[in-house]
């Protein structure tokens, strides 16, 4: 757990960044809250692997939390919940009397804005679950997990909505699903494809959050360790894990380091389960949880089905009418029901546009096509798409 300990030591070195005793800004309190949440999960590992740092962080969190007065918490009822949130993690090892009483009032009156996004509503339910006041998590009907996802068009914000919703129904990956997840059989494909996207874009924060989701929703036997190699190589290529950070670097990296620490805990658990990993699997896991700055950590990945799936998804952003990449995917990796449904969805949308005569505006304007020519092109496109659908269904 060298990576884990490195992060804990970096946090200890920069505890001043997480104080709330100075001017209480939103950004400063956010850092403190995220440290409290991380430590809530990391505590049992820290007490084994880095005892001194664990004691310092624990003492720091308690001292800082005691400074949050009741007047501050109830200054604005719509933010009371957010101010008490870090205490949910801290109270698991230290209860503070005035905050216990505040918590009772906040829960009784549900001091939470009704206009927050669905994954924030799930955050409230997760808090109730952690306190033993809720037996089962629920997923709001408006959650992105209950909606059709267009993978090729998902923004960072929408992707974070997915990762955070899954955090709350799996207790950040440390519990089995605490409720029925809609379309759960499709999630490995969705997460794997988005991991490939994040790796291509070198988006380390999203990459790690998605990987936590992916690992937590798969049994050990179904985890794709070649996909973990993609994650490892991206960490290596970006030089993300660097030791002896200065204050500016820590401010930029702290959140992603916290996410990496949660992933390390998950992977550590993976190695301790009854079914032993084979040599190749152990190598990739150990290179993540025992990362070394001085050694080349890369693992060879020539091809991967999710890398290929993302290449196909990217092509669906445009008016693509030729699907050889999909056929090549089936040849290399076998038929994939999830990729097939994404492809058919794309074809159906193009067909709808062609039938409504709204697929060629740009081309018609550029070529100065007459209405009859446009109609002919639309009809030809519909015929082409019908032919493609039949071929892909074989």
C-alpha cells in the first residue's frame, strides 16, 4: 500500500490547506469535507500502514470540526446539511455534543434544497444510510441512471453525475449495491467505454472515479485486468503520481489523490479475497497500489475492446453511414449486445432525420441542391441504413 501511504503522508504535510479556523470560504470547507470523507474510509488502513499520520489527521479533523459553531450551521438552513456533512464521517470515531444536536434538527426538518440534482438527493440518502436511519438506498426517477445515455455526447458534468450516483449506491465501492440499479447489466460496457474516453483525454480524476465504479460493480472473476493496465499506463504517461508536492500542486491534485486512495483500498481488498489473482493480475494491481516514481510502471496493451468501443462511439458524433468499425469489433471481440444497441440507436436517429428531411441542410446549402435532389438523397440514405441494419444483425 505504498501509494496509499504516500498520499496520506502528503495530506499530513499539507494539513494547513484543510483548516476551517481561518475565513470559512466554500472552497476551503469543501477541501475539509472531502478530507473527512476520505479519512472515514481510509482510517482502518491508515491505522495499520501509517500510524503516526493517521493520528495526526484524526486529531486535526476533530479539532477543526469542533470549531464549527451552531450559529454557523444554522446561519442559512439551505446550507446546514452541507456544513454538517463532514461530521458524518468524523462521528464514527469521535462524537461532538453540539453537532449531534444540530444533526438531529437537520435530519428531522430535512434541511436540504428540493431543487438539487438527483445525485445530490442520493447524497442525502447515503448520509441517512451511514447513520443507520435508512435500510435501503433509492435512485430518484430523474437520475441519469434511469435515463437513456448517449455515451458519445456525455459531458464531464454528466459523467460525474454517473460516478457520484454509483458512489452513493455502493458506499464508494465498499458495499455491494444497496439497491436495484437500473440496466445494471449494461453498466460494465458504459463504464469501460467511458474509462477508455477518460484515458484518451488524460482526464485522471474521471478516469479514477469511473474505475472505482467499474471495480466495485464487478465480481473479482469479471474484472477486466487489461482495462486496469489502461488506467495504470495513463497514470504513468501523465506523471500524475509525483512525490513531495508543494502547496500549489497539492491544491490542484488533492481531490484526485483522494480518489486514487479509494481505488487503492478497493484494489487491496481485491487481492485479499479468497480467489487468488494470477501472476499477471497481481502485477498490474501491485503497480497501482505500490507505485514507484523511479521505475517504468507501464504494462503493454496493444488492443482493448473498450478502446475500440470508444472509437466507434466517437464516430457516432457525426453523420457516419458506414459501419465497418462495428463489424471489425465483432470480428475481433465477438458480438456485443450493448454495442449493437448503441449502433442501432444511432442508425435509427439518422433514419428519423432522413425521413423528416433534416439530415442534409449543410450539404444542401453548400451544393445548392434542389428539393427533388434532397428527397432523392434522403431516400437513398434510408435504404442504405436499412441495409446496414440487416448486415449488422447477421
